[in-house]
C-alpha cells in the first residue's frame, strides 16, 4: 500500500490535482466460509484496515468498501453499459458443477491441477504460475471434496477475445511504465490468447446482477472490485463537488497509477483495462502498474514459517507529517 501513499504525496507537493482512493474488497468467498454473518465479517475487517491506515497516517482521500451502496449501484449501471455495448454477453457453456452440493462451483470453491503448470491450484489464480485458468484438471469441490462434473449453464461473459487486439495495443503503449515480471506475465497471457470469461457466479454474497433470470447469482467479486477504482473516485467527487470525469476520462493530461500487491497481476493489467474499454466511453486507461514481489526483512522473505513477521495491529505508529 505504501507506494500509493508516496505517489499521492509527491504529486500533491508538485501542485497536481490528486485523488488517492482505495477500499476493502468485501465480497470474497472466504468471508462466507467463516460460517458467520458475511456482513459482520467484512465490516470487522474493514474497520480494522481503516484503523491501521489512520494510525499510520495514510493520506487517502477516500478509503471505502465494496459493500457500500454507492459502489453497488454504480457497478450495476456500469455493467448495463457494457451489456448494451455488447462487450458483456450471455453465453451457454460448460461450467463446473458439484452433484453433492447441487450447485455450480467457481474460483476458490474448486481445487485441481493447473492446466498450464500442472501444480495443485484453486481456479481463481494459480499460486505457482500466476495464470487465472478458465478450467482446471481433476477438479474437486473444496466444500465436500467430491469430484465435480461439467454441465452446460448460462452466465454473462466478458468478451476478452474481442478485446484482445485493443489490449495488445494498450500493453505495448504502456509497458515501459511497468515492472519486468508484470510485463512478462501480461505478455504471456496475451500470447496464449484470451478466452471470454464468465463474470457471474451462483452465490448470493455479492452484488446483484442487473439482468433478467439472474436473481440467484452475483457479479464475480473481481469484476466489481476492480470497478471500485472508478466508483470510489465518483463517490469522492460527488461528495466534494468535483467532476470524476476529470480523472477518468481522456483529456490528454490525466495520469493513473494502480498500486497493488504481489498477486493479481492479470486482473489489473488485462481485466481492468478490458472493463474500461468495454464501457466504450473514452476512459483514460491506467498508465503505471506499481506492483511488488515479496516483502523483505533483513534480506529474507516475510514468512510465517520463519516467524519473522509482525502484525501491524501490534504497533501504534505516530509520526508528525
Ligand atoms: Zn460439493
Ligand atoms: Zn499454474
């Protein structure tokens, strides 16, 4: 998180017009698996994160959360635009189904072998090779450990195959602002060819899908969380009498930094620009991807096994800024 704060402070000092935003991603599947009320769990962590950022004097203009009603409403509006423009379409295709749990299972709900590197992985993102596979081999449902089957099911899909040429252009234009490992993984994904991705899930913890017949589904968490960069800017601007388009629509002067952790590269370098392209409304695409590898301490990786980590909650940092 720190590079984002440095960048925001640097640009403010230069006299630039800066909005620095982020938020808690509340709709991840682990929240449901706690067995507690999902809203309570996500709210607990959101308050904890907010307190840490306050204690450390982070200079966010807005630190929000994806369970916020403003975010939910805006995401539905944005999705309607993508549907109207034809970049999101309903398709019927084979989906992983658990006959024991009697439901479609996705992402972290299934485990199996990565079709790219063969390692054991969850569908959401392979920890070993960083691929975000659209299918995995020998899949089992993690809830009941039974083998899953494939059934034909309807879902809304983001048409990444249509956007591939535009995405290649985008990456070539901006890659000089990205780090080596980030460029390599993105170029590898593009070279392998992008597949259209389902963006709806058969779970109720999430944002409702604004489409007839999808009453029991939610929008895939990663899709709406990424749109949070836009909706948080909109929310802040609404509340401060500013025009959000000055920050997100092309005007020849804007510059967007996206700052994130070690994983989730493809979501930020491919899916996020693809979503902005799908809106087809002259969005300025992110210029600089600032992502890190491992956190280091005394030249070693921060690691629970090595017991060299410390929890931020255990320290209270106060320093004059
Ligand atoms: Zn199951
Ligand atoms: Zn893999």
